[in-house]
C-alpha cells in the first residue's frame, strides 16, 4: 500500500508523505502478518480502485475491481476488509494531524487568510470591524453558557481499544520530526492496530458507555477546558473571566427508549464521574505539595494562609516552616475524605491523616484561593497563570460531579406514572382520559399542595412508577451530595402540551425537589423537546401556555432563562433535511419571541446529530447561522458517537473545536443587522421551498408502496443490529415502520449504502418547483445568508460522499428487482436534480469546488472505501441466502466499520 495519493491530492506534501509512510508500513505488516497472498490481493484491488478514480468512470476499471473481488472465500473477504478498514483509520490519523498543524499555523498568523471567522483571532477581528470591542465579548461570555453535551447515542463503531491504539499512534507521530521515515516504534503501533479486533464480540451495557464518556472527560476535557478559558482571558484581557464552558452528559440520565437506565445506573454514573474528577484533583494537590516548598523565612505570609497552615494538623517536622505544604497536606486529607464518601472507596494515594470532607467544591476552592492570593502577593507575575490557577479553574468548571448530568424521559411515561400516583392516592382514576384542560386543572391543584401523592407500602403501583420514582430519588441524592450544579435539566421527549412539563414538576415534588411554596428554588428545570415537524410548528403555542403557569414562570425568571430543546434527527427523518433545517430556524425565532413576551431569556439546546443526515455538520457554521437573538451567549449542543472522538479525541483537537464553538457563539450573539434579516424578508420563499422538499421526500419515504421493503433490503439495516454499538434498541418498538426507527440506524444505513439520502433528498425537486425569479433570489442569498450557505455546504459534503453506481449494487440485494429499479431510479434522478440545483445556486461546476481541501480529502478516501462496499454487498447476499459461516458475519461487520471510518459519517 504505497501509491496512496495522486501528486495533486492535497496542497500540503507533508500529508501525502505521511499517508504514504503509514500505508507502506501497513503494507509491510500485512505482508508478514497476513501473508503475501493477502497483500497481493489487497494491493491489486487498491490499484484498480485508485485507477478508476484517477482516470474517471471507465467501465473496464470497475469490471477489473469486481473481477478481483469475485469469488473470495469468507476468510479472504474478512482479510481484505480488515486491511482497507485499518488503512482508513491510519488515513484518519494523518488527516487529523494535518488539520492540527494547519490550525496551529493559522493561530500563529496574525492576519488569517480568507474571510473565515472560525478561529478566535479572526472572529474578534471581524467583530472589531463591526464595532464590538473585546469588552463586549467578555461581557457576553461572563454571563454566558456554552455546553457540549456528550450522549450515548450509538454511532461510534470503533471499539475503545481501537481508539486507544489510534491515540497512541497519533502521540508517537506527534513526537517524531517532520520527514522522518519508518521506525521500530511506528511499526509496532501499526502492527498493534492491525492485530486488534475492529468489531465488538459482545453488546455494550450502560456502564461501558459511562466509562467511555468519562474517559474523554478525564483525559481531554479536564485539561482542555481550563486551557481554553485561559486563552480567552488573554485574548480579551479579562483575567477574572469565570468558566463559561460547562460539559454535560446524558449517559446515566437518559432513559428515553433505553430500559437499561435506572436508579443504580444513575448512581454509578455519578460515582464514576466523581472518581475521575476527585482523582485528578488529588493528583494536582499532590503535585502542588511537591512544588510549593516556599519557606516562611523567605516569603511573607498572608494572614489567611498563616491561619490555614496553623490549622492544618500536619505534625511532620519535614514541613515545619513550609506553610504552603502544610496547608496542602490538610487540603489533600479533606479531599481524600470526599473521595471516600462519594466514590465509596479509598483514594489510590491515601492521606497522611484523617480529616473532615469538604462536602461541596466551593469550600475546596475557598482554600485554594487562600493559597493563590498568598502566591500572588509574593510574586504576581510568576503565579498569574500556574498549576494552582488551573486547578481552581478545573474545580469551578467541573465541581465534584465532573459533568452536568441531564435527565430525559418520554412524556408518555410521565403521563402513565402521574396517572398511577393519582389512582393509588385516590385523587383521580381518569387522568389519562382527561383532555388537556382537565389535566392542567388537576396538576395545578396538586402542585399547589405540599401533600405527597406517593403512599409508602402500597402494593399496587406499576413497576414503571416505582422505577421512575427510584431514579428521581437518586437524582435528589446526587443534588444533595454534589450540589445543584450536578443536575440542572429534565428533558421531556415528545412534548406536545404544557401538561407534559407540569407532570415533571409533580414527580419532582414527590422526592422533595419541587417546593410549592417556592417553585423558583427547584434545582431542576423541565425542558420541552420538540422533535417532529408537527411538534416544532406547535412549539411556540406550547411554550406560551407553559409560561402562563406561575410555577414554571417563577423558576424561569429566577434562572433568567427557560431552556428549550429542539431535535434535528427526528425532524429530519420526518420531513427532509431542508424542511427540518428551516422549521428549526422558524421555531427558534418564534420561541425567542414567546420567551421575550414572558420576560425571560431563551436558552436553546440543539439536539444536533453528528452526521448531516441527522442535522449535523460544522458546529461553527450551524451556530453562526442561528437566527439573531436566539443565542445571546448561551447555547447547549449534543455531541455523540464518532463525533466525540473526532472533535474531542485529544486536548489539542478539543481546544480548537471548543474555540470554534465559542467563536460561533460570540459572532451569533454580537453581530448587528439593521432592519429585517433574510429570514424575515424571504421567509415565504423558503417556506414554499421547504414545503416542496417535504412533499418530495415524504412521497418517496412514506407514500411509496414497498419503500420499507426496499430500505431494509438495499441497506445493511438488519446487519447493523449485530454491530453492538450501543445499549439502546435500534427501534422504539418492534414495529418495522420508518416512523418507529431511530434516526441513527436510519442515517447509518443510508451512508453505508452510499446513498446518504437523509442529507439531500427533496432539495432538487424543491428548486425545480420554483420560478426563475425565485431561483435568482435564492442565488443571491447563498452568499449573504449563513443559514442558506451552511445548508448547501452540508448537502454538498454528503453528496460528494454518495455514489449512485455503488448504491445500485446495494439495490441489487432487493428480491423484487422491479421495485428496486423503480425506487433506485427515483433516488438517482433526485440526486442529479439536487446536484444540478446546487450547481445553479452556487455557480460551481463541481461539488465542493469552493471547498477544495475538503474535496481533496474526500477524493483521497474513496478508493479505499469502495472495495469495502463491494465486499459488503457480496457478503450480505451470501448471509441472506443462508450462509451462516461466522466469517461471513465478521466480514460484513468489519466492512461496516471500515466504511464508517472512511466516510467519517456514521449516524
């Protein structure tokens, strides 16, 4: 595997050379570990695929590749899939390293080229030209909240062992000089990756997901967040800026559709998170004790430090006259006691003596601040930004709980639980049968009373009621243990009416978290999640009704904001990428207006998927494209699956992505537009476009007879369930309807078959439905409206990764070939319409013409992905024909893994 790139593949020779180097090392490993025959077969297929892409769509090249792949034994197919999958992983390593190098160079450039404002320096310069100074930015961030929320939504196909091998290989390459050749250490790391099983042999449980998320928090975010904060302090000349970036998690609190999450799981999540946070803090305190050997004979002490040192209880003669070390000894002992209390085990390095735990992080920070003030008094320049300062930032950002844990449950569950509580308490037997007005009347009455509904010892509660009450009790215990920052939000899926939110406050009252006498003190806010197109359209009415209720309004006013979550995935699956994106934009503006009427701020929580087909794409572009007045320094965004590893796989990468997110927030918050914006001026036009797109999309997906059969046969949806990438079921029920399928397997399956349908379908038909004048108007808007330009750029990206020729091979798996020809023909025709529409609107002659680096990166990958597609199709055909050879299953799953790694779009 050597001639991996054409000479003009990328502007940077160093990336081409690094990919060639890694490919050559992998080739040597395959030759020796897999045998010459496997190496020759892989190399022949690779050359045929590269030739096909280099020379164009020559039928002879396609035939040659198909000939080479025909008649493979199961073992040969597995070996070939494994080889191409590993190469894709190695290419990812080289690509990520090149991206980091280019980002560092951009940071070092005082005047970044181009008009991109994704870097902090460029964003601040752009704002300055518009009249917003650094103080305005600092003020926004001082009262702001930027929160990436890590979820367990399963789209990460790589095992943690594989991620660990990639991290080790990347670290090794980072330590090598430019232009160095192969080494024994490099060969060892490539061999370890090659010899590591790529797919899981057993299913994940929730604790596995907790451990994975906590590993990112512990190894990356604990380092990256304080560095990110300090960099912004320096940029803004705001040394007192407090942490505005708070990382969240759903893992252990999200029960929607996951029956495996219960009270014990929530307790385990907090225990695991706290173990990581407190363990890191103990290491930091220990390191400070080794460093701060200052003698009281050589530095003046502040009275506060003198008192803290005197009260330390440290009797060691070795630390006599060393007040900082004496104080740190007691700080360590108290923190070790917290570790014991919260983790339930002694710390790895025990304290020298027993002490009372801090209990809450604020008391810990208070002691650290005494040390810091004493150091600053001794030498303000030397200690302005040191290890102690970073520790304080860490604790203020992460507390003792590490990540803010969100709770989430479906509104239907709350309805059943509340009905059960009312029934057993003798309040009402007909709650579920009541209309909205009847439910609200009953809920208002009960929320005004401190009388609990739950009757201890009653034996006829539904199991679901007891399970939900237990997890709420666990939440109450977590808040008591870690403080109100541990859980702030309770998300209600399938919100359709205000009663869906009042039900949450009622069950919170049952465990003492909601006090009818002072609703503003409730530590948890009920947050509606609007997901489907219909729900998004009704969202303003629902929020207005909620804000008319005294208790939710009081809590929102005490916080200053009412949070609302908007879901990208299901709205996209419901009505097309264009319609979803527009309805989200429209709903955001309407929700902004409703919150302003109520006298509260709006905090939007964007449930963005990683793949464009689930509403994903560039976080920076998406934030900048938000309607004005909907960000105001505050935003929460879900991150999941492979996106977490790609964006936050190591501290340096995380820093740059957090910088881009922050830059997007300040741009969206401070940009000034006079008069009506594009959304207001051209809303009717986009609405007509959206309606036409949705009509075309639903005509195919929901109104075409046999479409479900086609989807399940022409994609690896059934094989995907064997990949074991998450603890949740793929569907919310046993139904085979598209409506009941989760968005992740929906998008994952279309990406595997190289259709990428959820990311573009319907757009071409929508453009064709417009008159020439409307199209001309849209053409002008593409360059001036971030909403529209971002939408089209995202579509271009997924279309560049799609391939209707390969999709036709997957269509060949459909038993009814007449159905296959009809539906595949419609999909291919719409792809061409959409391609032509994008070219017309952008003035380009090819996809991604204005994003040449991305285009080249995609072209680099395709020759190594397509053999995997061909092998996957052949193996799926064998398996569905009854071949139960375990190697066939293994080959399918390895190909799934390799295609996902190569496309970098899973679900």
